[in-house]
């Protein structure tokens, strides 16, 4: 059975936004007696559409929503007409009927709406990515995620179903939630008691059993996909040595190539000067021979 943190539950909640027909628009008749949850996606549904809420059970009409819980709510085409976001200490119910004060522990709450519950006094210690400031809506009742080792716990299992593109295939995701102090403990399904979460590499069957909240497909606790990669000391040392060796090899190769090119240039210059010296000697010898011949001819005529 798969388990998911709050942001994944929000994505699963959005599965029901596609495929449902729009309800009654502004000013149309409605009744809160027809408020319900979709059997597959568990999305809140009413007689009214996504931009309105039902004002009552009898002789009621659909009115503009007075609040929203999302930055960009579904169904609103005009950004300027968005209802307001609720301030700290209040929440917006699923129907959007207006901001209300946070609910104390034991009060009824809407499904998976942890943000409707007031935090406990020690919420800084209990807060995690699996609750809302240490509180959660468990089995539609506000509770604190404060159960520790050996204490009894409650589990809330919910299955979300989404119909595939073909319309015939279905995809399901099961979400298990509990009131143990996360991420240190999780609720054991057989013992119904809080037990310590497992470290990386330990065998697991669900995400909630792991400290990292990620049970890999091979059945062991692993780092979550969004966690940064851990680089070992030996990897850093090996990478540094590789960089230094590569730089030294580059410098040596460049030095050898430079020396070879300089030696080749030196040989070319020496050959040039030797050729010039030989040419000069040849010219000097030719000039001396011509001078000697002129002297011999002059003596002969004398």
C-alpha cells in the first residue's frame, strides 16, 4: 500500500477535477443536503459549480464563493474575480462559504483538510511534511500527531481512483495516514502502536515506515527523489586528484610540444645560416679565382 505526503495528496485530490460536469451556476437553486464526496477521487461536490457555494438546505441558491484555499483555484476564468485567501488562524472550507477559525482537537473536519485544525502548543516539535503544524484531520476528526513509541495510534486508509484516458482502465493510489509523531515514528498496522521509523537501506513495505518517507520499489528505504545527491569524501578526493593530474599532464604535454617546435625552428635557422656561409665562401673563392686569373693575364701581356 502506497502512502503520500501532503503535496502528493493534493495532487491526488485534483484527479477529480477533470471529467465532472459543472453544477448549478450563480443564482440557481441548490441544497446543502446534497453536499458529498466523489466516490473515486473523494473530491467535494455540491449542487453548485466551482465558483459558487450553496447558501443553505432549504430554498437556497448558489452564491459567489467568499474564500479560496489555493493560489489559483479551479474554475475561475477571470483572475480579478478570485475570492480572498484566508488569514492565519482561519481556514476556507471546501465549499468556499467564508473563512472560519481553526478547529480544536476532537472537532469534525473535512476529509484530509489538515489545515482546518488548530496546531498543538508544541507544534514546532511535531510539525513535519506529513501534517499541518503538528495537527491533522484523521478520519474526519482533528487530532494531534503526537503519539510516540509504544502508544496506541489510529490509521486512516483512503484509496483514490482515477479513470485512464481510454475510460476503461483505472489507476488507484492508497494513502495511509496516522497520528504518530513523524518522521520519528509510524503506526504499525498489526500492533496498532507507534514504532520507530526505519533508516536508509532497511526493508520496508510502505513509505510511512521510512525516515525518508520513501520506500523504493525494491522494498528498501531510500532517499526521496527530490533529495540532493550525497557526495562521499573519497569521491571528492578522487575528483580533485583527477583534476590535478589532468592539469599536470596538460602542462607537461604543452611544454614538450613547445620544446619540440622550438628545436625544429632552431634547426631550420642553423641550416639557413650554414647555407648562407657556404654560399659566401663559394662567392669569395670565385672572386679570388677571377682575381688570380686577371693577374696572370696581365703578367702574360707584360
